[in-house]
C-alpha cells in the first residue's frame, strides 16, 4: 500500500523532533547538538520532498525513514561528542534495519528504483557521520570510509561512464555492511584504539578493493563499447 510522500515526510520530521527531545531528556543535548539535529531535519525534509515528488511511498520507504530518523539522533550526538553508548545504540539499530527495508519491499511487491536509492543514501550518510565521530580518536584517514561513495559520484560528472548501473554482487553489499559494523565497533568505548584502527583499516581496504573492481568493470565496459558491438561483447565477457 502506497501513500503520499508528504505524509511520510511530515511524520518523519515529527518523529525526528521526538527523537531529539528524548535524547535531550535522557542525556541532555547541547546547543550545537540541537542545531545539527535541526539542520539535518530541515535538509533531509527538503531533499526527500524534492526527490519523491510525484511518487507514492510504500512500507519499505517507511522503514528507511525510520532509519533516517535514527541517523538524525546520531548526527546530534556526534555534534555533541557523545555520550558514546546512546550513539552506538542508535547507529547499530539504523544499520540493522537495513536488512528489513529490502525484505519488506520484496514481500510487499513495492520495490522501486527510488526506494533503493533512498536506502543507499541513508547508508552512505550514516557512514559519513560515524566516520566523523571515529576520526576524532583515530585520525582523519577514517573519513575515507564515508567519502568513497561521494568521490565516486563526483567523478561520474566528468566521466559519465562511471554512472552506468553496475551488476548485482553480494560481495558489494557485504563490504558495505562491514563498513558500518567496523565504525560502530570503533565508536564503542570498550574497543581499544589499536583494535578499532585495525577494524576500520581492514574495512577500508575491503572498500578500496570493492570500488576498484567496480571501476575496472566500468572502464572495460566503456572501452569495449568504444570498439563497437563485437568489442562490447568480447570486453564484457573478459570483464
């Protein structure tokens, strides 16, 4: 069952305000934390309203919206610098629900390109936010985990062949999941800094491998298409 996007957007904004208020009552939010949470809510509402215009949103999109609301709580806590356990809990739940929205979409027959993109953008942004938090302890190199997605997108502007849809690969999804798990673990105060650095470093190495493989496939496809139909077939078979 699909509904008007404005209804979901309004409900999401109200829920986001509720999450921030609950965090304020439980841990006490500072002015910068409130400002970051409010800015996230306004920006998210505007972007979602623009992207979903003319569309109906289904139950899977509602789950993704819940994830986005939880990420808003993480944004506020990162801006405050903690406390770590509420931050870890919200981030872990938001990442775990990534297993739910896809399942709901398939079970209800409401899977869509918009829903997949919405889900992907929430995934990408939570990695950025967690990366900012973990980088305060481990160093700025951690920011690369969240930056890869956006660097890849920016590169597709001068090189449109990078924007070609990629073939489905379970390994890509697994690598993406590992990034979130590693950053959540690194944010937990019980994990020593050397172990956290090793976890995030290993996750980053997997991400570099995954992106490198995709870029290689896209480059081969691009070059093969430039050689004509026969070259396209042969190039794709080799890729």
